[in-house]
């Protein structure tokens, strides 16, 4: 996947960037021929929570782009210098106004996040766990719903979510 001209000019010296292959077998990357800066479209990291209670899974309807109106697991991006296990706790607190106690790391997934016309690779750490307290969703959440595990919506926000549910079902002990 290409980076779709994320930058036009070098962030170091302001010279125009061009597409180059630095080494055989590597993808094209945006490169500054003046100072040598190379833009690597490395993935960003995110966490999410798979919360199941009494045979129902908590999903949130996205109120903002990307994928506005689609159902998602609550979660978000890991901040710089933040541990993934702390990120999922913070994100659930921000989005749902409740505490989250992670139990297990279900898996690590890759997906693509479309943002401002760009395709951003994302690595997602999915945790199962327990929600503590009442839910008070923030502005990013259009709706919160407990779905029966056997009757989930078809409009998931991201492709990795189905694999996460499959992996969760395979865990020897689930929360």
C-alpha cells in the first residue's frame, strides 16, 4: 500500500519530496534528495476492549468519521510513552465514563484507518475485561448497545473485529 503523498515537502529542509526505492525489494517511500529524510508509513498503535456480560457484547456506534454510524469495540490510540494496558483503561474511561479492568490480551491485529483522505496502518491490541460502573458515553459515541453474542450487527467498523471475536471464542477461559 502506498502512502498517497502524505507530505509534499520535507519536514526538515522544506525541499520537495519524491518517491524512491532505497533498497531492492523495499517499497517506494517519500524521500528528500537534499537532506536524506525518508518518510516511513509505520503503523500507529491502538487498543480496544471486548466486554461481554451475560452473553451480550458491548458495542459502540461511531459518531465521528472514519466509519461514522458503524459498530465498533470501544478503544482508541495509544499515546506516546503509554503502556498498552494503561491505554485501554484510559480509552474506556474517556469514551464510556466507566472503569475497565483488563483480563486477557485476546490478540494483536492489523487494520487500515482512513483519516483525512489518508490510509494509515494500525496495529490493534484487543483486550477482554470487566466494565465497572455506569456508562456515560462521550461525544465520540453515538450509541452504546449490548448485543447478544449470537445476533451481532453486520456493520462492523473494521474488518479485524470478526477475527477478534473468533479468537475470543477460542480462549480456554473467558471472562
